């Protein structure tokens, strides 16, 4: 039996597109554009504010780490009342992974993740747009150790530094997702967070472990140790969709990956629980918008790399 995060990462080609360090002193405010990507940042020293659309300014202190899913436009500043400058145009990001402005009272570590576009929605749709792991949270202790090593690698010119930073950033991503589940429970974490619930997690693990099985809500409820009605309501509340709809979408993620590898429609239909190519094709089109034979004629672009 596998857990939800392990299932997810088995599909995602996750790599840290870039890790950067930002240092600032005096009065400053910089705006950064929206990017269809996953970004993290951590305050290494000092403090600042982050301003996101539709939210009150959030103060960040040393040790805080945040994650932006499908990153919206945002502003980082040490005074939320300042008029922000363009955070991309103000620094020579093309030639350096370290940006400095007026001193080093505040320092942030940031990174962006690029995914193969094939499965990017699987992750982004399961996450809230903003996740904060505060310094006082116990999960921050684990993050702090990874961040210290990552910071040293970014500032060094040692051989293999880029490989190390990519791997550390992936570890950091998993730890942030774990920390968000610990802090908020599953109410804000989509199906990834719901997997931490012992009862709902048991049903999710059962589905993910045997996607070809003809699961019923009653059978999944028994796996969760709940009545059918209580299970259906709890699953919809925590995951955001019904059990069978989640199963359908997970099957089609598996199918899409298998077809991309060159497996035949007949074999993929069988391994995902469909008795005929026609039934499989209808399910695939329902989720992905096109039948499997036409799907690959449309290219999917990967998210653009962003420095911070």
C-alpha cells in the first residue's frame, strides 16, 4: 500500500528549475508576476511582508517557509505601504542566482519547480494557492536543516552544486507538503491532505493500489470503517469530489502516463478497469477533453522558469 504523496511523485517529473537567494536592506518592495508553477520561499533572516490578491498582508519572520501553487502575482516588502518595483527587471537574474538590494538585513531563499506538463494539474489542483509553515511549527525544524544546506550550495561554486540544489529542493517540497498537513489537517490540502486522515486515507490507498478493481462506495466505506453515507460525505468534504469521481480521474492519470510511454489503448483500458476500448475512450475524453487517439496531437507547454 502506498501513500498519496508517493503516488503523486511517481507520476510527476519534478525538478527544481532554479533556486535563488534574495538579500535586501533599507526600505524596499518588489512585485513578482503570476506564473503557472509551484514556488517556495523561506525567510533565512530578518522579516518582511507578502501581499497576495484577495488576502490581507501576511508578515513573514525568520524561519517561515511558504509555498505558492500556480503562483499568483505577489509583492514582497519590508513595508506593505511602499509602491513596489518590478522584482524581475530590477536585478540581473539572467547571470546570477543571488540578488542584493541595499544590504542584507533580510534574506530569502526561493525556488521554482518545473513539471512535465503531462501531470502538472494533478499536483496544482490538489493544493491551496498559498501555504505557510511558520517558524514556530515543529515542521519548520526539518525545513531549517534542508534550507541551511540548500543555501550553502547556492552560494558555492562547487562541482555538482546544481544537481544537489535540485534534489534538495524536491526534498523541501515534500517536507513543506507534510508540514502543511500537520499544521492545517486535511481541510486545506485537497486529496493529498485527506490521505493523512486514517479513514479516508485507507480508502484512497485502496483505490490507488488497485485501480482496475470495480470499487463501489459501499466497499470503500467498509475499508474506511464507516457507513456509506458518512463516508461519502466525509470524502466529498475532505477531498473535494466524490469517491468514484476521484477514482475516475486517478485512473485517467495512470492511463495518460501509460499511453505516453507507448502502451496500447487495449492494454491501458484493461489495466485501468475497463472491459472495452470504447468505454475507456469515453472515460478518457470525459476527463481530458479528447479521445486517447487524438490527445497527443496537442502539445503541452511546461511552466516558465521564474527566479523568485
